[in-house]
C-alpha cells in the first residue's frame, strides 16, 4: 500500500512537471542574482515583484531567482528589508539575466536591520513553524559572559526549550536533543557545545543566516525527527577588505574577509579562542591546568561565470581540559563542504555538494595504576545533488538525491603503561543512508498555496561487525544470548526503507492574515545513547540495525497568522500534535559505556507531544522584541514485552506500569519576553525574561540498607517535578562615535548581567545520607535532598566589539 501511494505521488509530480514545461514554452524567463551592494553577499529571501501583474518570487539560499512570464514590458521591483528598492523597466522579449546589487537604506549601517525575509513573510509564505532572526538582532540581546550564541537565542523562541542552564542542546516541540539536524553549510554538526554546554560552536561574526524548521519540514531535509537548524556562513566580502571581532572576559574573536579578485573570488576567515588557561597559569597552584576552547571558520568562493560558482568552506573546533597529570580530555568537530552551483538554463538551478563531518572525543588519566585513554568518534561522508526548477510564477519544483556513509567508533579503552585496567575495544559500526525527494510549491488562484512532496529514505547497517542473536520471546539480556554472526566488510546486516510524505497548505484570508496547515513524517536512523538529559561529550551515536529500529514521527500543525500596523507587528498561534514511534528508552541502572551488547540496556518506547504556541513580535521602531508563550505536554510510554507463557509483562521491560509518563524535557508552561530599546543613537538596552515549568524528575519511592549504607529506591520515573524556572538578564550597548566621516572603524561596548535577581534555579535534585546521620555511636537512617544549581548569582560581563 505504501509503495502504491508513493508511486502515485511521484507520477503526479512528474505529470505536473511535464505539463508545466509544455505551458512554459510560450514564455520568457527573467533570472539572476540579488546581492548586497556593500559586500557582494547573496541576499536570501529578497523579493522580485511584477508591479502590473501582482506576481513575484523570492531568491533562494544562494540569492538566485527565476521568473517566467509572457513576452512584454514590465516594471520589476527588487526589494529587501533594510535596503533601498530598485525599480526597473524590463523588455522581456527573450530570456533575460539581470543581476541586482541593493544598497543599505540609510547612511549609518548600524541603523539597518537586515532580515532574510520580506515584511509579510509570516503571512504570505506557505511555510509555517519556521524561526529566523537577523544575526544583528541576536548580537544585541543579553548573552552569558558576553558570548553571542545562536542556539541560546533560539531557546527564547516559542516551542524551543532546554533542560537547564549550561546546556547548548535544545528541545523542539517535545523532541529529544538528538532529534535536531544541525547543519553548518550543509555539513552535520553532532555536538554543538563548548565548555560543557555554556556556549555553542557557532561564532556569530562568521554566520550570515540561520533558520530553524520546527514543523512542516521541507522534503529536502531528513534524518532527524523534530527540527532542522540550517546555519550558513558568510561568503566573504567581494568588494573590499573588512573585518570584525570582539574582546570579552571569556574569549576573543576576529573575522577577516575580502576579495581575492574583486567581484570574482572572495574569502572569509574567522577565529575564536577562550583564555581561561592563560588566567589559570597566573596562579602557581593551577599553572599545570589547561581549560580552553577554540573555533576556526573558513570559506572561499569563486564565480567562474553567471552559470557556475564554487564554494569551499570548513569548520574546526575543539575543547581542551587538562588538570595536571590526573585528567586530560578533548572533543571537537571538523566539517568540510564543497558546493558547485550550476545553471543548466534560466529555469533550472542546481547545487552539487560533497560533505565531510567528524566528531571525536577522548578522555584519559595519563599516569598511575588506573591510567587509561578512551577515544570515540562518528564520521560521515556525503554526496548529494539538489535541483530547483521555476517554470512559471505559480509553480516551483525541488528535487534531488544523495547518500551518506557513516563510520561509528563507539569506544576504545587503552591502558597506559603500568595500569591495571584491561584493554577494551568495541567494534566499529558502518552505515549507508540514501534518499531521494521531489516537492512542488503551487499557487492556486490568489489565495491558496500548496506545498507537497515525498522523500524516500533507505538505511543499510553494514559490516565489518559481529551481531548477537537472542532467545525469542524473552527480554534481550546477556543471559539470553544464543549466538553471534560475523558480517564481512560492507555486508548488509539490516536494511530499512521508508516513505516520508510532506504537505503544507496556506489560505490567505486577506493581505494581512492567513491560515496554514502542515503534515510531515520523518525518520531517524541514528540514535544518541546517553543517560543524561543534556548532550555531553561522553555520548555515543549508534546506527539503526538488527536490534535497534529507526525512529519515526508524524506531525500535524495548524496555525493562524495576522500582521498589524503595516506589518510592524506579527502575531501567530500554532497548534501541533506529534506521534513518535520506536524511540530509545533506557532500563533502570542502564550500563551504556563500553558495552558490546548495548541493545540489552535499551527499551522500545512510543511518544506523543502536543501543544499551543502564541507569539507577538514587534519588528520596527525604537522598541523591538517579542512575547512567546507555549502550553505543551511531552510524554513517553514503554509498554513492555509480554511473557507468552504467563501472559504477564516482564518487569524489566516496562516503565511506570506501561502508562504514559512525562519525558525528561517536558515543560508544561513556557513564557519568554524579549525586548530591545534604542534609547538614542548611541545607547540601547535589551532584556530577556524566562518563566517556565520545572522539568520532570524522579524522586525516591523508598530507601534500603545494604552493607551498612543507605540507598534510595526509585520506581516512578519522572513522577515529580523540579521547582519553576525563571530568570532575568539585561544588557546595555554603547556605540562609540566615529571620529571622522570616512573612518571605517566602528566600536561598541556591551555591558550585561545574567540572572539579575540571583534566582537559584534547580538543574537537578539528588538524595544522599544526611551529614548529621548519627545517634550517639549508632549510624542513623536519615537522607536529605540536595539541589544543584548552575548559575545561582548575578554574572556580570563586559565585551568590546568592533568592525572595520
């Protein structure tokens, strides 16, 4: 049945493609690129409007547009928010290429708010459940220790939360932190955190644009269940040499960009490094300790001609922690992307991409009888091709295909000289994930727009690997192993194939309000194995295989969008429901590290998430910002395995009697208030306020004694909840005055305070024996709860930022 539906949809897409091509033969095509006139950066989402016909289009992620019309003379308006529009009269008697450079509107660039969308984008676009913020706005908001952080800013938006302070991982609409596909120039980033989650790996000075898809995920994206964060690096100033940077109390950064050959070849190079290790060396007792992180972003692009352009970009980052000769650890990401843009003709745009990504970490105790080194990694290599076809103003096609080859190293333990620890190495895993997709965006009349498509995905778990077999009808445990089979190099262990349909509908009620609905099914073939609620460098990634199924989710969403005050205010309300299948959950006391039978510690879970998101944004004026409120529930269920002989459930395979229980990251209420106010041309003030429900927690049901010690007994997973979370941050920005009108250097100071009123939010609560646990000479039986808080006091910061 699924195959029949998929084939019918593909035939429908193909028939529409052929029909549009026949109709388009009588038309001529206007195409080209729209760029920033000051630096040559492509403008994503710039609009092209035909004044007399009330039709138009927008540029893609490379600044390209294509519009097919009947031959004739047209007045064409090229526009982008924050830039002066250009109106041109074009005689479209043949296919015509027009490349436009828009200049910033206004003398002072700092007064320009550059956004990657037109004013009524939230109403007019068929896409819903998408979050996008200008990097210039992100930089003005309060940030912990002055480090501009894209992911922390995303956590201020509706439907996006985290488990607490010190966690760069984020949860979207009830999804786990491993269910977010994070892309940097299309390369996946498996760990987005620096300094154990206090900062993210994205240097704000190197980022050009980013957007987060929370629902209605387009067909070109796949491999994760809950969201896609698509981050694009700057291409490099093709007009003149320029730079930017900052000096803070934690780190300093510098970004350089400029033309190698003007308007032909340009580069961008950005670096950032923290210097806690430098400060530690000033203390004689700490001079042997090292704690720092660094990033390096690089990009070069070359324009061969109007039809061909090459981009080469990369990222390298690392965290280093060393405490004398007692402990040493490092982890980091390496990515590389090569992209070739090619125009087959004025209507058919293509992008061919080769990608490399690697996340690795190591932990070691360099000396002693318990000395060891532990290393782990996940690598992937990806080849893909994406195409966009623009037959006429009412139709857009996207289609493509690609394959990703994975190498998983789940862990290797090597003893150092003189250590009593034994060598332990888990077998590497291999996998091949392939996909193909086709999607259509179609305008039906002036009010109705459809976006529909299908993604076909396949994952093959591959050898060289040994796979254990287990006795059927009983829980998977080491005692139930019946044998093992060795699979040779690249021999298929298990093969999975899935259909992932996508659908979005927009109906315009007027020029300022619309109703939207969407549905998407996505599949995830990789699982992050961790017994913590937030991502850590110790997490391992394992592929779908013989004993671990791919996870799937169905999501539906419905929303109403309304703009006020000539699009100055955006308001929206969205409702969503998600049903999860074949999630990974853990047994009580699961042993996850260096376990060659990891499936014996896992349970099969189902899940559901549903909620309402309310948002009001003010985009223009001296006061800008938003208010976002989310009411939601996220729950899981582990029904367990039934004993066929007794008809009862095996206790070790069930959680909370098979009933739904709150997920670790469930937040019933979530309120965010974000505001920025320009006091004058020099001073501005920004503030963030967060109020949300405390996350679920598992408190002891009882306690017992063993060999003279008291232990807590847990049976009701996530049956309690931590206290409510709330925090207020504030920052002030001072723009330094330029000395001369032609002076390019511009400096600014940012002063901020995190946790202004000293709220001690609970990150976790744990239980231990009471410190006063003795009655005379007899040991008592008293336990007490302890709260762990990450940021319990106000944290001030000061940062100097500059550009030239």
